């Protein structure tokens, strides 16, 4: 479990760094595209900016998806733990009821029980 957490943290750190680098490069490309006087250079810089902006958006989208997946996994684990606890409580309740019924059957000298036992023998 610890290795999965460490791996997820590492991936998040890398994605954060990639997003920052993509954003910085996109800013530089945008500035150079605005300063460019040659039309071909401006078009090339604008295309490069568009690619870097897309890279930044996709990186952020992937980071958000990983966050959603982690939240979904945590919710599923919590639900599984809750279900297991409820199942254990139900089993414990059934065992306690059976033990209580056995105790009553062994210790209750009421005539009602005697008559039922007598009728069962008939």
C-alpha cells in the first residue's frame, strides 16, 4: 500500500512539473509569436504555442483524473470496510441469539417447555 501511495505521489509531482514547464514554454512561445514580424515565423510559433497549450491542458486533465480515481478507490475501500463491519456485526448478532436460545433451552424449567417436549415425544 505504501508503494502505491509513493508511486501516486511521484506521478503527481511529475505531472505538476510537466504542467509548469508546459505553461512556461507556452508563455515564451506566445511572447515570441507576438514579437515575430515574419508571417511564417509567427505561424510556426503559434502552432508550437497551440501544441504546448494542449500539452498543459492534457497534463492537468490527467492529474484531475488521477485525483478522481484515487477518491473513487478510497470511497470503494471505505464502503468495503463498512460492509465487512456490518457483516461481522450481523454474524455476531446471530451467534449471540443462538447462544441465548441455547442457554434458555438448557436452563428454562417452565411448564410450557415441558409440555412442548412432552408433545414432541407423542
